[in-house]
C-alpha cells in the first residue's frame, strides 16, 4: 500500500513535461496483436495499467521488449490467454477482443476491471462484434467470440470510447467496409486510428461521429508515439488553480483541453498557450458550473480535480456528472478535510472558500486519488492519502515527484 504525505506550502513554480497518455497507450498495446510485425513505441508511460496490459498481450503470445522508455511489441503467434486474473485488473483489457477476433477468428475474455466509478458494461463492444459477424457465447465465466468478420454499419447507442476503438481494430482486417456511427470523438480514438493507419489500415473520419474502415488483408509493423496525457496536464493545471503559482507545461496539446482551459479561465486562472505547451498562472477566484460530457465537452476524468479548485474558491459551485453514476466518491474524503459539499443524485453543490484541514483520507479511485493530493496542497497541516489499491500509479507517472519538482511538499511512504 502506498501512502502519500502532503503539506501545504509555497505556490507551485517551475515547469514539467507531460507524459504520454495512458488512455492512448493501452489501445496501442492492444493493436500490436493485429500484426506479426513489430510495433515500436518510442516513449511508453511507466504505469501499472500499462504493465498489466503488457502482461495481458504477452499471455496472448506477444513479445514485449522494453528498453528505457521505449517499447517494442510483436505478435508472430497468438493464442487466447488462459487466466482471467490479468483481465480483471484494468478496464482496457477488453480491447484485446477486437484484435484477437480479427486475427484468429476467435477471442475469449472475461469482464474487465478498473475503478468502481459506475456501470461500464461491454455490451456495445459485443453488439459491434456481433454486427461484424461474430458468434458470441458465455461459458464458465468467459465470453467467447468466433467467426469470420465482414463489414457492417454499426450504430453505437452511446459514443463509447472503448467500443469505438475495439470495433475499429476488429474492422481493420474484416472483409469489406465498416461504418461506425455515433462514434466517440476523443483524441485517443484519433491517436489509435493514426497508429492503425501507420500499420497499413484504411480509416477515415476518426475524431468525427462517423468512422469508416475499409478492411485489408494484413497489417504490418510501424512506429507510433501516443499523444500527451491531457488528463495529467489538466490535473497539474488544477493544482495551480487550487494552490496558486505559475507553471510551464511542455509537451501538451492545449487544443485537446479546451473545455477545461475555458473553465479555468472563467474562474480567474490565467492560461496562455505556446507551440507545444501552455503556461498556467494564479489561483481561481470565482465559482464555477461544470457539466461532464463526452469529448469535446468537459471530461469526467477532470471532475474530481476541478472540484478541489471549487472548494478553494469563494462562492457556490455546481457540478453535474452525466457520464458515470458513482463518480462522487471523493466527496466524503474532501468533507473529512472540511469541505462543504452537498450531493443529490448526480449533482454536487460546493460552498467554497473555506480553508481545508489536513486529515487522513483514502483514495477511492484513480482521479479521486489525484484530487486528494491536490486538496492536501491547500490544506492546513498534514494530509495523508492512503492508496491501498494503487489507483494513483495506474494513471500518473510518479505524480508525487512531478508535484515535488514544482515546489510542492509531497512524499510517498510505501
């Protein structure tokens, strides 16, 4: 179990370089199963979710080689993994479904794991595979899919990122043309499409509501670098808005963070862009209204860090969570620190401006854990954030070191 000890102190100052995105890296690792050639990633984030995904594709027969930050993956021969344990660790494990089915004509998965932030069923993934021609059966706790795939028109009831990515990967080797309607538009979907295109896939429309994939006979190896992590960058922006200071973020793409940056500016934090990054200055001054939405709306992953900003800002802020029904698990922990928050169904009302107090709190999920670290930066006294499940390390590369490099007082106690 990791424990993070946080103390408030001087405003954050300095610069940091944003790591590659976890949510872009994981589907790229799954995509390596689509070819016998070698997929090279020049910089792969060192995250427990990434390690778990590498273990999973290795169990499928892939070769995973890491040299420093670089990673090379190749899968000359494939077989379904025997263990369900690897799939229960991370939600992204479902992404092996499409590549395995496309390459072998057979896939076997179990229900994936991850944070308990609400219902995240894989029914849209399965409906998509069924439309492509897969036969689906459930046996001894596993879901088995088999059959030759063909092109189809697939409408997603919700613009699911995972379902869009899974269907897109499966369709790259399907016979004919596939069209995904009401597809997810997230930058990570575009990044995966660019990776697949570099591998020889024919994909158009990624980043729009309609993605068209023309199946090819085979894919080949390629080199692809996943995009910077917009959620890590946003978390650091919220750290400045809550604790004050001025930091320079390098290697990020502000155009992928518009909803968050506009809300920070509305709250009084200064944001200025430059090629390859942005500068964030000053604490937030005014309350805010936040509604989480699919991209390009305000990201649900930024709701918890932004709520910490609202706690430090005088006035009444209102948050509406529309994506997941159980994503206010950080609220009881913030309340232990003296925050004044009222929750009813999917709405949270925050009376901000009260000084938070250091306390012992527990990390309930990945983004809540990061938010509690930010809360500790603004609280009187010492805050101890317990993370028994290792949630924070699933999505942030040594976040305590990044914050410490900006002048924060954050220590990890293993």
